[in-house]
C-alpha cells in the first residue's frame, strides 16, 4: 500500500521545493494561502528557510525571514539551523542575513557542533572569520570533544586553523590538547612549525596559565622576547601579571627578558605587572632574577612597581619594594601618572599613605602634566576625608598648582565631586583640624 502525503505535507513539500528553486513568486503565493506552512518541517525536519539556504537562494531567504518572519533558529532532524548549513556551504551573504535576523551563532546540533564547527570542518576560512567577528565562541567542543580548531586541523585546512588560533578563547582543558591534536594530523608535521611559532599563542598560554602549551611553543622556538600583536605584552609580562609563577620561571629559563619595557608607551614591565596585581611571590622571584626595581613606566597611565603597588593597596609589596631600594619619589609620567603617594592617596589606602610619609615621600610632589593630581588633590577628589586630614596635618599645600592639562586645585576637585565636608575642611583647615 502506497502512503500518500497528507495535504499539509503536500503544501510543505511545495513550499520547500519553491524555496529551494528560488521561486519567490511561488513562495509568496503558498505562504499567503497557508501562512503556517512557513514554520512547518518536511520529513527531514527542514523548513523553507533551510531549503533556500542550502541552495544559496539569498533573495528567498530574505523574503522568508524579513517578509514572512519565519523563525531562523528552527532546526532540522540533525539539529542544524539554517546558519549551520550556510556556514558549512560557505554562503557568507546568507550567514550575515540570518545573523542580522536573530540567528544564534552558538546553536548546537545533535552532535553538539556549532555553525563555527561546521565552517571550520569544511575549511570555510571567510565564514569562520565572519562568525568570530560576530562573537561566536570558539571554545565549544562537540560530542567528541573536538573544538572548531581541532576540526579545521583534522580537515587539513591550514589557513582556517591559523584564523582560529588568532582567536584563542578556548578553555584550558581544550587548550592543553591543541598541539597534540595538530601533531597527530597527517601532513601537519611541517605546518605545525609555522602555525605553532606564534608569539600571540605563547602570550595567551602565559596569560591563562597553560604551562604545557607554553613549553611546547618554546620548544618549537617561539621567541619569548617578542610582543603580542593582540595585547602588546611579552609572555613574561603576561604571566607575571596573571600570577603564574611556574610559567615565569619557565620563560626565564628559556631566555625571556625579565626587564622588557612596556610596548608602544603602554603596558608595564613584568615586575610592575606583578606588583600591581599583588603577586608577592612573583615580585620576590623577579627581584631575585635581577628585575629593575625602578624601571621607568609607560608614558601613558604608567606606574613604577612601587607606584603600582601603592595605588592597588598591596601593603606588603610596598614594604618589600622599599626594603629593596625602590625610589619612593619617582616623578609621575606626563600622561595620568602618579607618584606612589599620589596613587595611594587617590585610592584611599590610608596605611600605605602613612607608610610612605614615614619613609620620606614628598607630600607636595607636582602633578603629572595631563590629568595629574597632587596627593591632596587626589584624596580630595576621591572623597577620602581621613587622608585629606592626614595630609594637611603633614603640611600638604592646599594651593598647589593644578596639572597644566585637565587639572584642578584640591578645593575644585572636592567641589566638583560633591564632597562638601572636604571643601569646608580645605577652606578653613586650621580651624577644622584643631577641633579633631
């Protein structure tokens, strides 16, 4: 006995056939007569959007999703949405159309593969780039624990893999398997040397504490003294700022420059990074290896190690640095710089302010040229009344000149920020202090 399709199935078949053929006129006629058919699926679970996408009928896809508002996230019997198919087949214009109409870039099919997985497996480099630009996650593994990078590698798609490697947002678990996977793929032995010799990967591994990856890259002759084009740091700066002691030691053993300066007037040295982040063990390690305790900071928002630790409130590191000869009165950089005392005062770290003053910090050191503040101006602006009182009691100059660019006096700073009690204190400091 022959099973004839029902009327509804016939309508769905007719619509999907028209959509796949790019017959916009026929599609419109069917949907105007049977509107619900647009979201219905055929025996393979496909909607009309699936069929139009698979056959690259852009105008019909646009018609279906923008005129008839068909849901772009409906999945077929494989769990794949139209975006999965567009990504696999390399239809970039359709991909963007779907995404702009709400397609989920991280939708997972029945094998847990995303559109990025399908594009990577097929070596659709431009589709991969498009999905990454739309914030698609590259760290989602499929049911076989294969991330998109692995799929690109196993498919032999070197350029696509290279693109994936530039967007390292992989989880540490998957990250530890990357190079083992690449090396196991036939024909990748030589290509691995090229792709694996990437400073951005080494810095990423250092930043995320993936020692096995960092070690493999160093064995593959990545130069640890290079700066990442993504974040502007060397690997040792990244590891120090992230608190990964073992990787700092590994990099040092491989010849990394422990005193590499900040890149392009931004950033910080390894010691400055560790001091600001509060990693005492790494600060001690770096000092024992010859780190320059008074290395100059970056021109923009830079801090010496002492200035960084003081501003971040790391009292023990401040004490350590002072005991090792850190210059307590290094002048601030021109652009938003701070002395150690100015940094501590502006951040409300009273105990560090007291410590620095007891060690001879200049209470009236001039502010940086751009957006600089004296210690008193910084505390007044931030509303730290007790520090203002402390500074006044130690002879802070209320009338100190403001920074040349975007500066303000202590009274102006407090007034603009609405700290009325501090304004009153600054207007009549002697009377206010005598009542305390």
